[in-house]
C-alpha cells in the first residue's frame, strides 16, 4: 500500500510476498492480503472457493478459502 494525495492505493507486491523458511507470514485485512481480481461471478458470504497459490521455488498449492463479508471499518480499506 502507498498513499498518494491523501488516498491509500493498493497494488501487487513487486517480486511477490516473501515467505522466509520456518517463519509464519500473516495475511489480514489492512495488511498483506490476497485480492481477487476480474471475478467472473459474485462471491457469496459463507461459500468456499478454491484458490491456487503459486510459489517461486515450490509446487503450486490449492487451498479452500471461505468467503466472509467485510464489516464496515473493519477491513482497513477506505473510500
């Protein structure tokens, strides 16, 4: 995230998210998180969707992610 003209702007992390061996890396609203772009259909609160995570030095892993409704003011986004 960067701030330009008083507005927060999100974008991809150049080179990807570092995942140091043996260390936990947290994903959370308002911090590092996965943003789904160009969805072909709406997501429904409570449904489970497959996400395939790609790594530079390991095979891809598909995980099941639960869709959760974002609560106003609780997601770290503004606007």
